[in-house]
């Protein structure tokens, strides 16, 4: 009974149409049938749940988008399953064919869903509230007020004017109203409120499309790159300036503005007060000098975690830091083969760092070193060195050395943090006679066989930067906010219809009947009934009483012992 | 320059947390006692109900306009609580009263523990797993108590308080963490916004989870009774009908879903500030998304024919299991940018 009153919207139609299983004949008919299926609520639900399931593998397997090296390693370690998983795109879940298919279908369904609903809503918003039902007493919440003859005479009321006054009361309460039967002895008011609920729902769904489009545009026209800067060094925003760079598919290098960043100093503070968290980092601050372009004035800026610096259309983030020991390598001929800070990659909270040093210019043989840098070196009972503190209280290098072909000359890109020892001969190692190289600051170690020497000159810090440009991120933010607002409106605004009927009584009084109907979930419909009853009663100064409104609907004691919020909830089953 | 932490106050907080747990445990015992006892009380009330049954049948026929489906599908006699969750029997539930009083007491101590922890650390008390758990449990208790003032939800008391106890145990046993300052990655006001709403939404989801489980139990019981079988789950007499449970949990889920949507957006904004991209399918982001999608599915299910009732309840349960998974397994065993668990 409530159902017939619901304006034709997707909500109503989708559910019922989905049950009509047999498609009309012919190609067009089949297409139409497929479209109806796709845009049905059931399909939307199915696709939503499918999307949730499909997103899970991306958290179980390493993803190339996050860290390609880990994926490569995973495949190497799992030669049987790895390639199969790869074939199913389980290392690229969020750009995979199947994941894309699900969300594209979902969004097509969404568009197919939203357009007719937007149209229906537009029509509903412009049409007058629905016609007055014959028997208001059949509505879930209803009641009657009697204006006594004396009052009618005093105020010179007619059913029409009473209806007009009721309409005014309702209008003040936010209803759209329409007065019917003016001039007759049986007037009525049709009223409706809460169209914003449907509007909110539409805004929400449309905004989801907006977010998706913004994400796509960001992916097409944005870029990001990574750069490590040692104290005192600079970075210029050009392609060659980056350590690694990920352009969007529509990126062109003239998008890059040639600003520059110099790292003047990097301050680190660790917790020194608390035993339980001794050495936990408390603050990272990078002091930068930036220049918007060549010749532009220099500017001092502070970069912190969670506080990016924006420059030249990009945002610059502090995503990592560590130590760069300054090392001098001399070759077998006594010449300096490499000199300067070498970035060591921290592997734990105490900054025990992996370090790789390559000296391709060394003569007669190229030299390579791999090992650890320990900020506060300490040797345990078994003779194993480890770091006890993240601050450099006793900095030490522990290295193995190699000579031979570093494999850098054939031009293939090489990971600077990895030493490929395949074509190298070991010189020093903890496992061979010469032992490993252990160096404190200022010390030099002469390599065996006169291959050269290595000196640990000093220590600098470096920072790792992520640099991002996303032209659509503001749009994504706006749409996300709209979605949230729309969602709130959709879930919290109640859509209600209300009718008031006025008729003349035999004794000269006027009878005012009213009835309320909710569309969708509305547990406060009965409350609204009481409130409107009170407003109307006050308008004509008649006692509002308590009974009428709930009397007829009131569920008998045995089933329910209270009126109030009980009744209207059953309407939900009509959705 | 932030102030150093106050270790003594931190210890006071831990002691209060312990006291609160004890009070919750006792409250839990009383809630269980209430369920057991009420079964008896209800048997007594039942005769009265039966006598009124005839009258109600008449009136129902008269009213006619109420949703015929649900009224017919629901045998009036064995169900004692309805949508309003106003039990009407007038029977005194002594144990339940004690249980609620104890829960209030426990929540007060719990609140003091959370606040003193915040003061000890000079920051919001949600910077590691221990704090997520204890603050989250506090919110669960508070939301439960607030809901109690509007609806008689004492029937899920044992459930909810039981979950609070589990959360507190998990915090104290699983992730004990002394008071400390925040690592740089967490030093952001987005921690306040993002995590607080996440914890509050999760607390709401916790309550609806309990209600959905009861709803499933009640549904199968109702079906059984309708088929004329004996009532094997008598304690459920105190629990409202499956339909009322569904309606109420829908309302709470709707609020929680908005909270979760906000969490997701705020998280994206924070991620944008911290890492330069608002969305990168990091493990934690994946699971936040999965949870969001499951609950969006739940909301859709409620508007899809054939998916209301039992299936919707299952979705609500699955959503909650995802939250638990996200909070425990993902935090502890999955690596990702969000490795702040502090364990
Ligand atoms: C990206 C996919 C989608 C998401 C995340 C989504 C999410 C939601 C959410 C959270 C709600 C509940 C809040 C509200 O009432 O506004 C909702 C409601 C609704 N959605 Fe979607 N939706 C999606 C796609 C669709 C599609 C494809 C359809 C059409 C078949 C659809 C039709 C509806 C309808 C009719 C409602 C109102 C239900 C009610 O009145 O309770 N949605 N959607």
C-alpha cells in the first residue's frame, strides 16, 4: 500500500524489473534487457561486493606500483607460482584488466542508474505534491483534529481557509505545499518535504564519478619522481635531475619547471628521555634553499615530515633520510678513483645501513665495496658488529672489497645500491684470510695485492625526497567532499509526504484530518505526526490531545507496548 | 619543543585501565546473569502476554494498514521486545540494572585512564595499537551507554561489554606500550581527525556487529517457532525481533558509514601531505577501501529486494570482520607505509 505511492524511480523499478527474467526478442530487445540488468540495483550490489573482493589480493602480493624490486625478488623466489601469478596480473592488481573491468562496469551501471534517477528527481521537484488519497486513515501515521463551531465562527473559517492556514503552517515547517479544492466544502493540502534526500543521493553518486575522473586525469597528466640529496648538494627539477621518475601517460618534459632545491642542513632529534623509546625519532627537519628558476631569488624553506614544500607546481615531500659516509678510494696506481659521500640505505631504526661503493675509474682493475655502515658500532660477544644507536657516536664502516668488471660499461642501467659480484673477485671478506675492512672516521685501509686503498673521511646526512605533481588533486578533493555531504543528506534527511483534509461537520465545526507517509527508512515519522498535530492545534487553539495521532496505529500491548517510534519502520520493506 | 612524557601518570593510567577491565568483567557477568534470569522472568510474563494475545489479534485485524508482511511473519507470542525495545512487561531486571551501573562505573574509570594517558603523553591518546584499542574500547562503551538512554539495548550488554573486555585484554596483553611521544610520521593534526573518527566509526560498527549476530540468531529462532518447533534459544526472548534489530542496526550503520567515508577521505588528505599522493593502494588503504565497499554493499542490500534481512546482516558481519582483520593482522603482519603499530 505504501509502494504504489512511491514515485517511479530506479529504486522501485530496478528491483522489480530484475525479476522479469525473459528478455524481449531481437537484438535491440536483448541489448535493452542487458542494459536493464546492468543498471539494476542487484548488479550494482554484486559489482560492489566483487570490487571489495578483487581489491584484496593487492594487499596479499607485492605490487609493482609500490615497489617493483620486491616483485622481481618475489618472482625469483617463487619460480613456480610467480609467473602464474604474474600472468593473472596479481602484482599489478589495481591496473589489471579484471580489476578495471569491475570498476568500469560498476561506473557504467552507476551512470545508467543516475541519469534516469536525476531526470525523475528533476520532474518530482517541479511537480506538485501528489494527489490527496481518499482515506488518510490508511496511512501509517494519521490523526484528526476537530475545530469546534464556536471557534469556526470566531475566526470566520471555512474548510478552504482552514486548508490554506494548514498549508501556511506546513510551509513554515519546510514542506512544499499545494492547496486543493479551494472554495468547496472539502479542501485539502498536499505537502512534501525532503527532496534533498534524493538530491543528496544523486550528488553522492555523481561525485563518485567525479572522483574517478579526477584520479584518471591525475594519472594521465601528473608525474612523480624521487631524489636523494646529501647535505650541501642541490637538485634541479629536470628529467636528469631525478634518481627515478614516473611520468603519467600524457606527460611531456616541458611540464617541468626548472626550480632548484639545496639541502643546507638536516637536523635529526631522537628521544633521549625515555628508556622504553630510547632512540626513537622525534623530529626530522630539512633546511632548504630554494629557487623558483635560474636567476630567481633564493628562499629559505623548512621541510618536515607531514609538511611538504610546494614549489614550481609540485609538492616536495620528505620521505626518508640516512647517512652518507664520505669515502675516498685510491686505485692500484695511487690515483683517486672515487671520492665523496656515498648514500647508505638504513635497514632498521638504529640506522644500521647497507652501503655499496663503486669505483669504475680505478686502474688497473675496477673496485667495488659492499657492507654496512654503523652509526654507533658495537661488537657483541660473538664478535658480530652492530649499531646500538641511530646517532653517530661511533661511526664505522664494515666492508668487503672486490675487483674486476663492475659491469657498468655496457650502458645498461645499474642499481647504485646493488653490487653485482658475479664478474668480480673477492679481495676482503670476513670469510677469507684478509678479513673484512673495518674503518672508523679518519682511517685508511690498504687493499691486499696492492689494488689500492679506501679512506673513511667523514659523515654527512642525506634526505630522500618524493616530488609529485597532480593537476587534478583539488578536483578529487572537491568531489570527495561533495560525496560526503551528499551522503549525509541522503542518509539523514527524511522524505515525507503529508496531507491535510478539511471538511465541514454537521454541527458547524470543521474536521481536520491529516496523514503522513514516509518514503524509505524513517523512524521519526510518528514524531513528525505529533509535531505537526501540535502546530495545527496551536494554530486554531484547539487542544491537541495525545491520543488521535497514534491511537489507530498504536500496536496493541501484547505486541508493542509503546507507540512513538515503532510504526513507520515497517515501510522500509517497500523499498 | 614538546614536553617530556610523564611516566608516573602513564603508570596511573595503566592501573586505571586494569581497574576498568575488572569492573567490565563484573558487569559482563551480571549481563549474562540477566539473560539467564530474564528467561525465567519472561516465562512468568508470558501468561499475561498470552491472555492479551486474543485482544491484539482483533486489533491487528482492525488496523490492517501496518505492513502485513512483517506482522504476519512474526509470531506475536514468543517475541517479547519490539522495535521500540521498550519491554513493557514492567518486570524488574535487577541484574541488568547492576550490570549497567557497573558499566557506567567502568566507563568512568576507563575514561579517566584514557585521559590520563593523553596528559601523560601530552597528545591525543591514539598513537599506537595499545592506544587505538583502549580508546576504541572506551568509545564502544560510551556509545553503548548513550544508545541505552534512548533504547533499551541491555540485551546486547553481554556482547558489547564482552567485546570491550576483549579489546582491553588485547591492548594490555598483545600490544603493551609505555607512554611515548609520536614519531615524526604521526606528528600531524590529521592524526587527531582521521584516527578519532575511524575509532568512533569502528566502535559503532562493533555494536551493529553484535546486533547483526543477534539478528541472525533471532531470525532462525523465529523461523523455528513459526514451524512449531520448540524454543531452543530462550534467552533470545529478551531480544527484539529480527526486523527491529535490522532497522536499528541499519541506522547505526548509516552513521558509522558516514564516519568511515570521512575517515577514508581524511586519510587520503593526510596521505597526500605525508607521502605526496592521496591514494596509493598501500595495504592499509586497500583494507579501508574494502571495508568501505562492503558497507556500501550493505547499504545497497538494504534497498535491494531479496537482500534485506539475513543477507544484509551477513554483509554487516563480514564488514566488521574486515575491520578486525584490518586492525589486527594487517597492522601486525603486513608491511606498508602505515607501519606505526608500535609493537
Ligand atoms: C561506485 C559504485 C557505488 C557506490 C560506492 C555506491 C554507494 C552507495 C551508498 C553508500 C549508498 C547509501 C547512501 C545513500 O543512500 O546515498 C547508496 C545508495 C544507493 N545507490 Fe549506490 N553506489 C554505487 C553504485 C550504484 C549503482 C550502480 C546504482 C544503480 C543501480 C546505485 C543505486 C543506489 C540507490 C538507488 C541508492 C539508494 C538506496 C536507498 O535509498 O537506501 N548505486 N549507494
